[in-house]
C-alpha cells in the first residue's frame, strides 16, 4: 500500500508541477503582450517626438537665417558720422540685441541637434522622456506591466529558493548516508 500512496503522491506532485509551469507560461505570455502593447505606444510617441524635433530644428534654422539677414541689414544701415550720438547708440544697441538673439538661437539649435543625434541610442534622453510620458498617459497599462514583471521575478526567485532547498536537502541526505556507514 505504501507504494500506491507514493505513486499517488508522485502523480499529485507531477500534476502540481505541470500546473505551475502552465501558470508561469501564462504569466510570461501576459507580460509579453503587455510589453508589446506598451512598446507600441512608446514607439508611436517616439515617432511623434522625432517629427517634433525635426520641425523645431527647421524653425530654428529659419529663425537663424532671418536673424542673420536682420544683422546684415543693420550693418548696411549704419548711421553716418553726421548722425547724432543718440542715433548711433540706438543702432549699436540694436546690433547688440540682434547678435545676442542670434547666439541664443544658435545655442537652442545646438541643443535640439544634440537631442536629435542622441535619439538613436537605446537610453537617450528622449527615449527616457517618451517612456515617462507613455507611463503617465497609460497608467493602467504601466501598472499591469509592472505587476506582471514583479510576478515573474517573484516566481523565478521562488523557483531558485526551491532549487536551493532541494540541493541542501539532497546534500544533507548524502551526508547522513555517509555518516551512517
């Protein structure tokens, strides 16, 4: 009878292990689906941001060209020697303001181009911002994804602990067998 109860117990353990594997496979599949959905949303947002960066870059380049034209026009209309000092002062101030604005626009363009060139890297600033925006705009999906990822980690840790426990038990059994000799 003990062999029959042992077989029943072994069958129950086998059935439990199969159920556990099926549940884990289901969990992995759910996580993969959630990741795919989240990544699709993030990719769409990234494409939108790439287009936005390109539009900003084009606008800044156009503004820089207009500012250079304005500076050139100011240079061409320099007040003559016979103009009042106040007129020359106003002109000099306009030139200074135009130069300052040109430098500011050039700095902004450089920042935008740096952002644009960094977009290809995996952990670019833009990529991080897109993930944050996607998480904020789709909080429920982000929470489900986080929960699925945590569940997978917990399951794997549990499996590792069980494996260590079995290894420790088998080592203890092996030691007890050698001690009895």
